[in-house]
């Protein structure tokens, strides 16, 4: 009991500290509460057709959806949710279909690394697709390896104005190498210096790739975060990604810094699965885990909002 009181006290202190840091030096009214959009990626349903994924996400109680990356629409064949060379009108049609099912699209994967030779062309097409779909975010990544820093900055500097002009934001997430942490990504965002390029925070990857502490790390970059890829991680008894609440990350401490940003911020569920056991082969099992993940994060947010 004493341990739980201490944990709660630590979380409340962190929340209060984050609010104080935001208010410091500001004489105007404080930032409004963040409007969170709980979205399930279609990714957890990759082994099933896209249509079944959308049905499952809606039935799990979500009202927002993130596209990506591929689905088994026919036996033995994986297909992208939307091809990189598909016309923007195709993205608009898919978005309208999602809305007819009660799902608002908020994010899509670029499906290409930032430093890839065709990066600017493909990202530009993804931006066009997202804009046509009325979707605010394109998610991208790709570890910055030796010799790739300059292409990252050059490409993102070119893409930032294109994204802003279309009403879209490119968000980069942690993916190893020199993008293993939020602090790494914040340095890239600072160097690019364009509001069209921000961060999607992936706490699971931060803990996974180099065993960094996401709770300390998010304090270095929360001002640049515009979305989250919701994913937990365990290092024991073995290293494995998992759904929120199944891993070692304290989501109360993780989300406390971004509770009052005045932003609309998607929380896109990338991994909803239980660790150490086989994943469901029946889509109804995926639906149950998607619902559990949503309810867990809803409980976390409700607690922080009342803190």
C-alpha cells in the first residue's frame, strides 16, 4: 500500500512539474487540455483483409483509425493499405469509406525511409494522399546510420514546406540508430526547423532498441510531439514489444507531460498484443485486445485529467 501511495505521489509530482514548466514565463492563460484521439492502426490486423481490420477497429470502440501498413486481402498475398503511387483520389475514397464506418482517419505510414533515394518523391505523394483524405499526419522513420544524417536533414527540409502547404504534418518516430530516442528526434526536428516536421513518440521503441528510459527521454522532447505510436515493451523475461499495460512502461508518467498542450493529438495503437504468448489467429481475439488497450489508455487519461 505504501509503495502504491509513493508511486501515485511521484506521478502527481511529475504531472505538476510538467504543467509548471509550461506555465513558466507565461503571463497569459495556461494551455488548454490536449484533445486526444485514440486511434487503432490497421497494422495489428495485418494477417486479415483491410475490410475486416476496419470492422474490428470499429467494433472495439475506436472512433479514429491509422492506416498501415499491409494486409492479406487474398490468400498468400500482402497488399498495402494504399499503394505509394496510388492517385490521391483513391485515398479520399478510402477515407470516406472509413467515415461511413464511424472511423476518422488521422495518420498513415509513409512506407519508405527518410534517407531512401526516392524519399522526397514518395513522401510527397503520401502527403498528397493524406491531404485528399483529410488526414493530418504522415508517419515516417528510418534509423540514421553513418553517412545518412545529411540526406535526412536535406529531405526533411524539402518536405516540410510541402507538408505545411497541404495542411499535413510529417511525424518521425524513434527507430534505432541516431533516432533511437526522442532526444535524438528532437535534435533532427530542431535542425530541420519547419513546423511541417515534428515527432510521433514511440515509447516501446525507445525502451527496446537501446534500453533507454522513455519516462526520462520524453522530458527532453515533449514540446515537439504531435502524436504517439502506442506500444509497450518488456525486457524481462525476454525482450518483446507488447500492448500498453503489458510491458514495463508507466503510461501515467509517459503521458503526463503532454496533458495540456492545446493540441489535438492522436494516440495510434501500433501494438496491442500480449507478450510471451501466441498472437490470436481469429480476428475476434484481435478485437478483444484492441478494446483492452483502448480501455487501459482511457483509464490512464481519465486519472491524469483528474490529477
